[in-house]
C-alpha cells in the first residue's frame, strides 16, 4: 500500500552480468515496440481535438489522456514481450530442476533470456501510479495464475512457476521466489499457494514451497526449500515451524 | 498505561496491513483529473502570456495580462508545476479524507469484513493512496512527511521517515525520531474476515532499526530503540531508554554511552593481546571478555 518509491514490488527478474550485453537488442526492441500504440494514440488525440470547436475539451481531458497513455504503454509492453517469449519458449521450453550456473547450461541461459524479455513490462507494471492491472493481471500473461480477491500488489512475486489460489493475502514486502542460487547450482522449483492462505508481511517463500489451504504464515518468517505447510495451521519462525494446528 | 479490553485484540500471529480493491479506488481518477486540470490551465495561461510578449498575438484567445518579468519565471516553471500538481491533489484529497471522517468517525477495534468501519477504512485508504504515492515518487524528500500530516498521521519535527511502509492514520511519531530502511509501521492488520485497528505511538527521539515491523497497539516510549530484524506483538509496550530485540520483541539491552563501549572494546583487545602472548591455543575467545 503506502510503500516508498524504492520498494515498489517489482517482480524479481535478475540477469546474469556475463550475458547481459549480449541480448540487449531484445530489451531495446520491446521498449520501442511498446511505445508505438501510445504514440499513434497521441497523434489521433492531437489531430482530432486541436481545432476551434474542441480546443477546450483538448485541455480538459488531458489528465485522462495521461492515464490512457500510461496503460497503453504497459499493455503493449506486456503483449510485445509475451509474443517474443512464446517464440523463445518454442526454441527451449522452461522446466523445473537443478541446473549448473554456468554459461554452458542451456536452461540457465534461457532463464536469463526470459528474464531480459520480461524485465520491461514488469518494471512498467510496478512503477505504475495506479493500483489497477498490477501483479494479478500482468503475471497471468507469463503463466502465473493468481485467483480472485487476492492481495498481492506490494510483494515480489516471481514471474514463472508460481501458482496462487483465490482469496489469498500476501503481505507487504513479502517475496515469493521460484528460483534460487546455491553456490554453483541454480534451482528452479514451483511454488504453490492454495486458496484462503494468509502470508504476513516480510515473509520469504523459497522455491518448492507448498502452502495448503487455509494455512497461516506469521509475519517476518521464511519457509525452507521444499517445505510443506499443512492445512488449517499456523506457522512462524526462521525457518517456519508449526505453532498451532486447528 | 491503562487499556480497556485487551483480550479482543489477541491474535496468534501477525499478518499484514493492506486493502482489497473496492470500486471506491476509482477516486484516484478524480484526483488525477482535478490536479491535472489546474496544472494545465495555469500553464496555458502562462504560455499564452509568454507567446503574447514574444509575438504580439495570442497563442489562444482568452484574457491575458502579460508582464515582462514572466520570462524570469520560465525556469521556475517546472519546479512550480510540481508544487502546483502535488498540492492541489493533496489539498483536494485531504478535503475528501476529512469529509469521510465526518461521515464515519474512524475508531479503534476489531471489525468484520463488510461492516461500516471496514468499508470506510477502505475508502480512507484509497483516498490517501495516490497523493502519498505522488509525494514519495517526487524528488523532494520532505514532501511525504507533509503528505502524511495532511492525512492525520501526527509526525513531529526533524523526523526521518522516507523508506518504509507507513499507514496514514492512527500513527503518531514524535520529534527527532529516526526510522530506517524497509520498515513497516502498521496500525491496521487484515485477516481474511476481519481487520484490527489500533493506534501506534512512537515517542520522541526513538530509533526504529531496519527490517522491523511495528504492529498495531505498540507504544514506543521516548528514547526507545527497536533493534534490527525484530517485530513487536500487538499491544506491546517498549520501555524508554532501552534497546529492544527479538521476534517478537523479548530481549532488552541497555543503551551504552560511547565512552563505556570504548572502554569495553579496549578491555577485549587487551585480553586478546594477553592471550596471544600466552600462546594458549590458536583460537581466541573474545566473547568471554
């Protein structure tokens, strides 16, 4: 909710520095593509309203024009990156597992490429001043399913291998991570959060976590790799341990 | 401190502050519209005046009064626009906020989902959302403190309050308090079917360490310090002049003066030297000093 600008809840898409410059062209391509619809809209707006009769209307609905342009840029960025992502996924499909964190490992390289493609739309989504069409809307295009009536806008949610049920509360400043790095290994494992779960503020879910229906995770705790939190129970601690079962 | 009926606030775990998206969140469009219209029309008048001074004809025909010194104001235009935009939105939404408070007086307690207080809490939060976002996104560091004051958070003088999640009501922060990075000050906690609202009070010259959570009902007395990575339970009282650490806060430590801690450091160093001279084993145990 009332977060500072530095903690806006951008979905984490880290990129390996060794191959960052190599695929820069993809990133710039998506940025350029995302500005085309909004500039076409601006052209239409100016030519249509800049006349003797509509000039007052031109200035009157200029604030709403800003709102439309912000969302046009965001939506077209999402669409552009999803199209490129589909092509990349055809070349190499994403899969879970433990990989090597070296440039010879094909899975690791393609994970980085996917992150480069997703970075711009997710950055735009997080920097948007308006609270609509945020995580729940945007992440759906990248394969993350988030149910209805879920609060998840102030948390860092990974953009793949995550599924979140409906009526879930994910607290401010929490992170849901489906990837992890351990020394030379790179881990990709699905995080599953079922319906009616409550996750407090500043929690961290590590890859492989399964939270079953109606479980509660208290604030300021984290779950272990491959942890399973049972139904109707309360967990807390570092790492999360069972506190009470109903 | 006397408190009535603490038992209804007792929860087994701490959740988070936050709101659901209700249709009332569309008020952000109205706020944007009001701020934008004022901004654009003032600028239109300004540009029109400059255009008149330059060419003798009007940029767009409506009444102007051009003065030569308008040219001097041109560099200030951008800075002035920031002020104009933010403060029209701040004053407008603070007005709505006061109006909502009159409709339903905000009060502490535990409220069911869908009740009147629950609805008005959401309305107040959505009213305060955009102005505070704006104040924090703009490059003026004192602007967000002013924005919080507009929405009923009592913030004292010389307060550091930049990098944290802070609820806009039922929070009171004293003079010279310093809050660190990535903190949460919650006066609301939502559980699936209810919300807990309780006032948070942070005293004078307190220090709130990084990565901490302050839950509703916490009272930090003057000169108290909340240590790194700890959180407080609901209705916890942190005594003044002490350091409080723990998840939830359970350990208290004395605040040492610089001289005292320096003396201790010298003592530890000396003992380390002596033990080195003695050559009794290779591992130094600094903790025992």
